[in-house]
C-alpha cells in the first residue's frame, strides 16, 4: 500500500451546509453541491458577494464548523476538526490578537502552545516579525498599533506556527487602500517563498485578480455554489496596467452581471 503524498491538496465533493430551519422538509441551504479541488501550493481565491457563504465554506475547511453532508478532505484525510496543518487569518485582527500581550508575545503564543523552547521561539518570532515588516515594534501592545500593523501581527503569528495551508477570510478588508496594497504584495512574496496552499476569500474582484492563480466564483445565496473557475495566467507582481488584467476583469464582471 502506498502512503498518501503530503501535498496539502484540498478536495471538496458534493458539499452541503444547512443551518437550523423551522421546516425540516425544506432545509435552508447556505452551501449546496460545492465541488472543488485546490492543489497543493496553489493560491486560490473564493470570490462572491457578501452573504453568499464564503466564510461558511472557509470555516468548514478550517474545521471550525461541521458540514451537513458531502466530503471535505486534505490529502485524502477527511476534515473533522481544526488541525495544525491549517490556520486562519480573520478580517478583524482585534478578534484574534491578545490585547494584554506584546507583538512578540502574540507571535510566540502558538509556539508556546506547541512547547517550542524559548530560544527557538525567539528565533522564529524574530524571523516572522521581520518578514511582515514589524521590526522595532516587538514590545508594543496591539492598542499602540495601526490597523495595518495589527493585521501584520496576525499574519506573523499564523505564519510562525508554519501551517501548510493558509486560510484567509477577507484579511485586508478593513485596511486603507495603500496599506492593503502593501499587504497584498507582501503576501505574494511570502507565498512564493513558503509555497503554502492559500485559500483567500474576498468580495473584491480587483484584489482577486491581483492575487489569485485561480478564482472560484460563488453564486448569490442561498444554496450558493461555485459556478465558474477562472485561471489568471498573469505573472507576479501584477499591475492594473496590464491589458489582460482589464480583459479578465471585464469577463468576470460580466459573469456577475448575468447572475
Ligand atoms: N450560525 C449560523 N446560523 C444561521 N445562519 C448562518 C450562520 N452563519 C452564517 N449564516 C448565514 O449564512 C449565509 C452566509 O454567511 P457567510 O458565510 O458569513 O457569508 P459571506 O462570508 O460570503 O459574507 C448568510 O445568509 C448568513 O446569514
Ligand atoms: Mg464572510
């Protein structure tokens, strides 16, 4: 028998999610019949209007909420609960940072939980604090940081525990346009350096086109599904100036307009 290769490939088949509804005969589907394969090392975007079920789908992949039925696996292993192979970056950094811990302590928190020795923790936190551009801010508390800096701390903290799958739920949605652009560029650099599988949720088509190798379009809910997947065959770093960027933007915009 051959072992399953650890490629961090996510396979979703006929996935359904219903939430409690008064009518059992007529269940309320949030997600219905979602089929998707995200390849190991891929940067995949889930794009869809607000309320369509993007967070619900991402939370099922994270193992935070359970599916109703269908199948959801990483490297052929069914997802039943959160795992160290997966980590989530949330839209609001405030919801995930500990206000009573400094930047360094926040970044080292997950490592401490994993019982990584002190010196090693320090080495890893130094590395990721530098990677996200927060060198010199190690001893500050979250309340002393701007929104963009807090989001960087969250990213550093997640990267420090080195998950092979990075789940990102509109992580830059609350940032101003300039900070957002910087973070997008840094994320691409980090992804290219670390070869992680990334599933990035957004409702912003421009952001999707700047970041993703493929863009899965989710339909308006209820009973949302992935109606189309577009490949974005443009080199990084991407710019709005590329005429093919505009072509794809228009194609996908038309797809939404038809719905
Ligand atoms: N725990 C829950 N119970 C009932 N309905 C929920 C729950 N969580 C989300 N929903 C509903 O599921 C739909 C999709 O929500 P969500 O996944 O947050 O969408 P998105 O992230 O695309 O904005 C919404 O209509 C929302 O009201
Ligand atoms: Mg959401």
